[in-house]
């Protein structure tokens, strides 16, 4: 997929950059890129879409001391659930899904995790 994208005449890659701002009037019209290299000025580009590539390594280091992770860094959850085994901590999407890694999977799992987190927090509240 990466090779196809790099060969496509309408796709441009901006390496060593991060998106600093997306602007437009009700839609994407411009993107401001900030360089990750020193002394390189921001650049503003005309755009009508933005796609984020997150790579293939899960961003789970921030919980490495709290949850179990596999050798690749994916958070291990209870099968079929976002439950990590740590009270009130749920994992959803690419950080826990090494097989599918798709946006729709992440959205569905995010919804499950949000519902479980809500139930967990509600259980902590004193009953009225």
C-alpha cells in the first residue's frame, strides 16, 4: 500500500513534519506544517483532505507499567473486550488490535471502552 501511495501522482509526502493547524471554512482548505528539524520555517499548503499515517507500532509506552503488553507492545485485553484487567483502564483500537488495525475497529472499540469507563465511574459515585 505504501508503494502504491508513493507512486500516485496526486499524493505528496512531507517527511519530518507535523500538522500544526488545519484551517478552512467548514471544510479542509489549508494545512500548516511545522518542521521537526531545527531552523526550518512552517509551511502552509492548500489541501482538501488530510490522512494520518500512524505506522505499525502501538503507542502504549505511557501505560507500560500498568498493563500487560505483548512482545510488540500491544496491550493485552480480555478476549472480546477492551478490559485490560486493571480497574477503570480500557484499551481500544490500534493499541490493542494487532490483527485488524482499522479505523472502524478502533471506533467500535472506543465506544465499548467509553461505555465501560462511564459505568466504572458511575459505580464510584455515592448513590442518591
